[in-house]
C-alpha cells in the first residue's frame, strides 16, 4: 500500500521579508533509514529537490538548488517542516514533501 503524506498547504501567501513554514504529516509511514525530501515546483519549471532530512538530523542540501541556503527543515517521528525566514519574490512556488516506502515512492 502506498504511503499517504499529508500537506494542508502547498502554497502560502506571504509578503517579502516574512517567514513561512510548510508542514508534512504522516512521515511515520516512511521507511526508517530513509529521508523526507522537499521539492519546489514553479509554474513554468519541473519539480526540483531542495533538501532532504532524516529523523532528528540537520537537513542535507546536496541537490545544488540555487535557493537551498534560504531553507531549513525539521523532522520528528510523525511530521516534517520546511521553513524560510526571509521570503523573497523568487520563492514563489508550490512545495511538496516526499519519502520512500518499500514497494512505492510517496509524494504529496
């Protein structure tokens, strides 16, 4: 059975300079030992991975995303969040979380 991650908001409206945080629930269904990956999707572009994070660790930013240093993440047993403290116009996009589940790849 596929993992069902829960994201209430894929896109949130903020003014420049404000902070914003996206949440991802249901990560307890992800296979242990695998990270949650956060993706950015702009209207005219394909999905781009920003960072990934394991439970209790700091985020890893190995995807060479041009805005990767603008974002941070936290993860516990049941959920994960992606945050930027200083919204800029070029952050305008939808944000998705994804994880690995044996026999399937789950994204929301």
